[in-house]
C-alpha cells in the first residue's frame, strides 16, 4: 500500500481484516445526563480503552502490518509528542522490529514513558515541525527505517477508519459521527468508513479554538497553516495533513470550534457523570455536543469518539480546579 496515495472507501474492509484480533473493538457507552445537555442521544466510543490507550494504535498497527518483511526488518520511525509514538512502538514491538521516535522537548512524562516501555529508541528535538521533520530524515538516512507519519500517511488513515466502521455496526440509526481533528487522520478515516458503509450518516468534527486550522480550511476550501497554538489540547496542535485534507474537504459537514473553557467543562462532565478518564483534547467533541449544535440540527443519535486516555494522573487535580 502506497503511503502517499489518497485512499478511498475500498481500503476499509481490508484494514479491518488485517486488524482483526490485533486491536480492541472498543465499547460504546451512553450517559443520559450528557445526552440531556446535548439535546440528542450521545454514544461515546471509548478508544481510551484501546491498546496503548488511544485510537492511534489502529493506524500504527495497520502501517506496520502492510510492510514487507524486507521493509519491516529496517524498522520504522516517526515523530510524536503524543499517542502515535507509543502506539507505533507497541505495534513494532509486536512484530519484532526496531522503532525510532523523534520526541520534541516538552512532551508529557506519561507519553515518553509509554514509548520507552514499548522499546522505542527516542531521539529528542526542538518543539517545532521543522525540527521534527529534520530529525526524522536524519534517522531514516542513518537506519533505512520506514517513515510512518502520524496522520499524513494512507496506511495510517486506513487503519483509523476501522474505529468508525465499528461504531456504525455498534449503533443502529446514527445521524452523525464526531471525532476531534488535529492532523486529520481519524477524521479522514471516519469519512472513508461512512462512505464504505453506504449509510446516510453525516460526519462532523470538533477542534480547539486556538488550533483551528482545520475549521478555517473547510471554511475557505484551502488548507490553512496552524496558528501558534496555545491550548490545553496538546494532541490537536498539529497541522492538517495533505492526504487527510483531500478526503475531509469532500465529506465533512462542519468543524465545530470550542474554547479551552468549554473543553475543560466537558472533560469534567465526562469524568464526573460518565466516569470515564480521558485526555482534555479528547473532550473536544463532547464540548461541541454540549453546545447543543447537533440537537439543533435535528439529530437524534450522535456518536462521539473519545480518542485517548493517556493523561498524567498527577494533573487530574489541576484540571479539576483549573479555568482555561
């Protein structure tokens, strides 16, 4: 599978076959009090219970699975300040191949530990996109490892599509599916899954206000650069990828923008009312739903993808007491 060719809906079934028995089919939970606030029935897809604690394990596992034996023997490399690094490290460990992760300064301790525990060789860099890409290129040149981009990679997008494909089977009569959007891998995969299903389910997304390049891209029809991100939603501060954008611009109905106060309110609501521990960035779709926007659109059943649970537990008291 060519990493740089925009995938179509036909990749979904094959990705599900490859990942059968590899990834968890994560549960979908409901919370009546959250649904009441949203004005529609909410279905929470709990990818915080996925291997490696996040949906990223789907895309990483698929990218590793499609490598030839010759490619795999050279190992894989990526850059990550979040869940993709840990997911790729675990997927590589399971196949028994080397994994290199370029890690920007400032990455949370919990996520660095997860990468190291899964056997990744860590390479530190400055916290900017240029430094990440330069360090990845250097590792590739030195080792011959295969680059697995966190989201701008067709193999990864295909793997992420399996999340929404499960939701479409788990909940009958859905009106919409809403993931968060950062680089766009999960959102574009969700679009492919819906298209492959033939169901009349609409795809929306949610994004933090201070990292709203996807929303601006959809509004203008042109992929926009990310702003200087200042948000608690650490995993969503990435630039929108070219491959995901090619899919998103054709299929996504809207991208709802929420501020950090709304995100923290939603995160607390998920913890207190649904008893689910997630990262603040993963509460972004919940924050959008709690504005009532999907209820006002006349939707009755809306699935929200809770993308990960790799939060530093020591920070939970901080988030409980914090205003953005």
